[in-house]
C-alpha cells in the first residue's frame, strides 16, 4: 500500500510570496494540480491558509502555508491567476472573514450572513449562534431587451437536493447560470471539532450521503497516516468492496436520471431496479444501504455478512443485467441525440481547473487516485487504465461511467476471490493511539472523484477538519458548460455531472 507521508509543519510564507509560489507551481509544466485551499482559525485571532497541490503522481501533496495576523485578514487573491480557487476563496470569506483582495466576485457561497462578524471560525472553540441567511436577489450580469432570470429551485419537483440555479436567459439559450448552495450547509466542519477519531468517522460518512464510504475512507486515511498505522490486508479488501459498490450505485443513479430526462420510462425503471439491488446488497452485507459503520480508523468493523461464494454469484447476476440494459440504452438513437454535443467542458478548462472524477476523465484529465496514489488494496489489484475522452460532453461523461462500471465489477470479482482465500481469524483492523496528535491529509477516489480530508489532531481529539468533496471542486465548472445549449438540455447536463449538493455545502 502506498500511503501519504505525515506532513511536518511547513514554514509559513509571506502572503505575497505564497501567492506567487502557488500560482507558479500550478501554471508550470510539471503537472502540478491545484487540489484545494483551506483555512484554520488560530487562538490569537489570525488565520492560517494552506494550499494543497498534487505534483503529478507524487504519493503525497505539496502544502504551502501563509499566516494572516489578527486585524489583517487580507491577502492578494489567487483567483485572478488561478480560477480553480474561485469558490475556495469565497468559502474563506464566509467562514473566517478573510478578504482575498482582487477577487472578482466575493458574494457569499456557503454561509450568507447579515453580520459577517458572526463567522464560525473553524479550528477554534468558537461556537457561532444560529444565523438567518441573506436571501436577497443576486445581481444580474446579463442585460438587454428580453433578458430575464429563471430561479430554478431550491425546491423542485421530484427527489432532488436543495439548490438554486439562477438561469439568465433571453428565452431559450443559457448564456449564464449562477448557483446558490447555502440551503444545504450544515456546519459539518465545526461538528468535527473536539470529537474523538472514532466519532469523527461517523460524521464524515454523513457529510455526503451518496459518497459515505469515500468520505469515511478519506477521513480514516488521514488519521492512519498521522498515526503511522498499517491496515491489515483483510480490512483493505473489505474497504475496496464497499467503495466499488458505492461507485456502481452512483453511476446507475446518473443513468437513471439521464434516461428519465429523455422520457425513457422502461429504461428509467430498470436502472432504478438495478440501483435498488445494489443498495439492498449493501444492506445484506453490513446492515446499511449506504455502507455506513463499516470503515473505521485502523480498518473495518467486520467481514461482509454474505459468504464470498454467494456474494460472487449475486455480483455476476447484477453485472450481466446492468451490462445488458446499459448497452440497450446506449444503442437508442433518440437517447444518444440528447447526449451528444450537450454541455461540453473544454479540455483546456478542465485541465486548468484540475477537474476530478468522471467529469475530468471525459475532458482529458485521466487522474484517478486509486491508480496514481493507491491506497488500501488498490495497489495490489488489477484496476486497468482509467477511461479517458476529450469531447467533454454529456455523452463522454456517460461513456466514462460505463467503463468505470465494468472496471468496478472486475475489481469486485478480484476482491471476492481474495476474501475467499483469507485464513480464518484474519485481523481486520489495528488500534490507533488514544493520544493521536499532528496534522495530515487523506484521500479516496469517490464516485464523483477525489475526496480530500485535512485533519489536525491534539491528544486524540480533532482540532480542525477540512473536508473537500469532489462535488465542491467540480460544481463550479457547471458555469462553463452551457455553450449553445438550451433550457431543455439543463436536466441532462445536471444529471451528467453526478454531484451532490450536500457534498458541495459540507
């Protein structure tokens, strides 16, 4: 297992130099990807900013820090030269009151407050009072005869998350979309503080329900890295099992929504049945349809409740049924007409942003943490190369998911064989020290892409947890894909992204 190394405290750079270094590294030709920007409030009123960069296939992130002193929470914005930091810097402003000077649009994203002085300050013992969000209309950017704004959400028909899309349009075309996600913000990063490591993983797997296993893994990887713990082989296998079942369920859900948008009632019903079969299988394996309470710091709690032979037979039947219906859907001309050329994400934009998961792989970004920075049992299993397309449209994103489904079933077959060969009494976990202290990062390749957790511990308690889902990192790209598309294309583009608003507003 290749694991990230525990990070030693880095020297803090002055804000101007820090900005230059971050933008220089990402803009260079060394393949450095911007992975996130996080803040941590200090007891003296200052705020530490940490930029996380992944240099190519390096096994650990490069972290650059800068410290802002109390009374001077300002720094030159990264966004002007590094557009991928656009939402990250808005979150810093919401949660810490930090002002990135020169930021092009610093309106609230996660926590619209009428009183900025009531910021929650993650990383401190500060407990903010409940707040009423500011819901006044956002300023329009498009003007002219016949231009109007369609508020789409936050309440919509069907089982959909609360998000408000403000579509500015002259009638049919969609030249601009604004997004409001604060309806789903629950203050999860503050909920981690002063929790034990065991309690922390329970919060992590509830941050983004459809990616519960990915969040639990990323959290546990950070804790295990800090402790220098090595998870037993049996525990690593069980982790891969639930992670791949989660991936399959998510990709089936995307296809369900795409066929529903196209009015293909039979296909929608069949993909709904397949997804339900996966969730029920999860329930039989561990008692939770979402695979919760299996992953724990140091390993897993138990082997699957279904014997390997029975599990393998069920997976074979499921694979056969899913493959047949996926092939039928992708052979339906009226369906393909709605996918082809819709919502294209240009490859240069995707690469400059560091697009993750199926969205990135559909636009020429091949990175997959299971391959580039393998964890648990992935380094010992035959995963195969990640699918990669360059068209970047809904069709390409759907094809990526089709390939990933095939790879996931192949991985599960290998896992079942390995579970069958385990000696009786194989250990499933190791115990982490009760006085765990230090700072570390952990990640996992969720169905939406790389999930990243940055954790700081003090004597066995979480002092600061900064969770970053692939949903948060990728949703900002939704602004970029409406090139010649019209209102009836909207549900296809949204479904093809396959993201969770809860994960965005975590």
